[in-house]
């Protein structure tokens, strides 16, 4: 066997004169093993040496239609030549209106308004504010507790960070976080101790949340639901659990906001993931795939009940940021959403997503370091474990090294604490999938870690 020791790839030197502090990073981040990217075309990125990489992370899960997409470029340029900026605080304009209308048309009719933001974090931030203010205006000031899921990720602004259940231990220095937030364990069938298969299970995973809600009936403002735990290695919630969360919301008068930042805009095949479960959320938080990552943009779709409450009074909603609904970002969104429809992107996501997961399962699932492979459409998690029987995750350092190896081989992936996450672009083709699988399979045949 031709073995390569990937430890050799991880250079430990640091450059103290380097000016950037990178997101989610140690200030001394070792930049020597970061890619220095200068060009992009379709599903590929190119570094300063002209080396090509297949981007199976879609940028940061957002570049759905590829780099240098002509229609998106043209739309942005046309807008740039007409009007580069228009504040939505005081004005309206046709571009922002058309972008909002297009998004609204992808959703059930009861969504009355689209509120633009600059990011997924800001979308969640707004959803939480609306949850609390809704009940405030309804005369229920104490109905302000927000429920979220352990292992969920919702962003890094104060509110969105406070409702994120993942890696809470890193938030200790930011205390006090936004208060009155309660976390409950997500319902995940393959982690179930009960071992009885859906739909015959007793739904033990929901018991604690249900009991808490029952005991605090008048206090719960809303539930923020990440319907698929994307940052936790693509943890898939059971259908029954998701539907039961909706039922609890109905039964106890609780607002439901689904966070579709990662899975919205066809990532899983359907326009929005919640639509598969016939949920009736009150708000939908979006970003990422909204404009294929060309410019910062997020949005919250808001239901008629919430809108009607504000329509009845003179109260302004105190939320907004200078660049929210930026015209260039909206122009990129219009061109992106049009292509999703014209290309019938859903079909490509479902067929190549199935091909990718089938190939991975048939070629690497038997490996002793592969615990599980799961996904929906084009978001797929590969659990890397020390050993199949114990299912303990491989050490993070080893996962980092594997990711480094893949990069060396021209494949960019996303890493979670449970393994490798693949989020190829929605325009991915069969030949790209073959390359992804071939390089990942190599890890188990050639790499010592
Ligand atoms: C589910 C979810 N919500 C919110 C966010 C935060 O979005 P942003 O990074 O645009 O602020 C993310 C980002 O990955 C996400 O995956």
C-alpha cells in the first residue's frame, strides 16, 4: 500500500505580521495551511499557484450556483449601473420588492411580509425579537421564554448565539447571554436508546420539552427550530419529532420559527426543508442560498398573524441595518431564484445527492473508521470514528488532518466535530461526484493518521 503520512502537511509556523483575524479562529491561526484563493469558476476554485480545487463546501454552504455565474454577474452589474444603494428605511425600490415577491412566492400564502437582513445570524436575531414583541403587544409580557435545541447552530450575534445549543462551552466569556432560553435534546432516531423504530416509538426524546411546556404554559414565546442540525455533522431529526414540535406549538400557543439558513433554497431538494413535513411555522429564517453567496443577504418571512398585529397599531418594529436589503444583493437574489426554477435545480439536487450518498455508502461505509453516512439532498455527513463498534468520534486533530489531505488532493470539504460534511454546489454533476468519492475513498487506502 502506498501510504502518505498526512501529519507532514500541517505546518506549525505562524506569521505575527499577518493582518487578518479570521472568523471562529484563534488570533494566531496558522495560515500556512490555508488556501490562498484568487479565482473561481463553476464548482472550482484556484489558488495563487493555479492549482484547482473542487469546492464541495459551496463556499460556506452558500455558493449554490457556482463561481462566475454569468446571469448573476449580469444582474449585479445592471443594478450597479442603475442604482447602487437605496435605504429601505425611507424608500422603496423595484429590485428589493421583486426579490421579496419572488421569495414570498416560494412559500405558503399566509406569509405576508419579507424582512431583509444582512446574514443568517441577523435573521434569527429578528425572529427572536419578533417572538417576544408579538406577545408583548398581545399584553403577555411574561410570555418570553424561547426554546431551542441542543446541538443547533443559529449564528454569532448575541441573540442568535444565545439560542445556539452547539459547543456552549466556548461561550463562557460572553456571559450574560440573552436570558430565558431553554434547550432540549433533539429527536434523533439513530441516537435513540429506546431502539424502537419510528413510527412505533414512544417519542421519549420529546418528553422533557413537552413537560417543560406544560409546566410553563403561559411563559413560552416561541421555539426556534433548526430542522436539520447542519453544523452537528448533518444530524437528521425524526419526522415524528419535527411534527410533534409543531403540534406542541399549536396546542400551547407558541410561535414557531424555522431556521432554514443552511437547508433552505433547495439544499435538501425541496425549496425549504420544513415544507416536507407540512409544518406551519410563523417565521422562516433564511440567508446563504438566497443569492448564491454573491453578496451579504438574509431574510425572515413573517406570517399573517404577526403582521396583522403590527398592522393594527402604530408601533414601528425596531430592527434594521444600513445594508439590509442591499440592492446589489437583491439583484443577485432575483437572478439566483430565477435560475433555481429555470434549471429545475431540485431535480439535480435529488438525483446527484442520491448518487453521492449511494456511492459513499457502497465504497466507504464498510471502513472501520466510518461510523455512519447520512444526508438529505446535497448535504451529507460522514461520521469518522475510532472504531465502528464503539462509535466514538475520531480525535478532532485527526479529522483536521484528513480535511487537509483532501485539500491537497484538490477537494474542499467542511469539517464538523463528528467528521466530514459535504455540501457540493446545487449544480454539481455526476463527474464531480465521482471525483469527490474517489478522493474520499483514497483516505482509507493511502493515509496514515
Ligand atoms: C442553521 C444556521 N443558522 C444561522 C446561521 C448563521 O448564518 P450567518 O453565518 O449568515 O450569520 C448558520 C450559518 O452557518 C446556520 O447554519
